C-alpha cells in the first residue's frame, strides 16, 4: 500500500490517473455567467 499500488490515492497521484479514490475536481461556473445583466437593465 504505497506509491506502486494502483488502488490507493497515493498510487493514483504517482501514476497521474483518476478514479473513485481520486476523482477529478470539476470547475465551478463563475458568478458573472449566472447573472445576465443585459436582460434586466433595459433603458427607455
């Protein structure tokens, strides 16, 4: 159970692979994309 073990988190980091022990981190959507300023600000 160390760097050579495929099933452990340390082994995944060493190999550079992902799996259930080391999932990929998903990027969060930015706040600017969620708030649509153009649709709310209408000037008469």
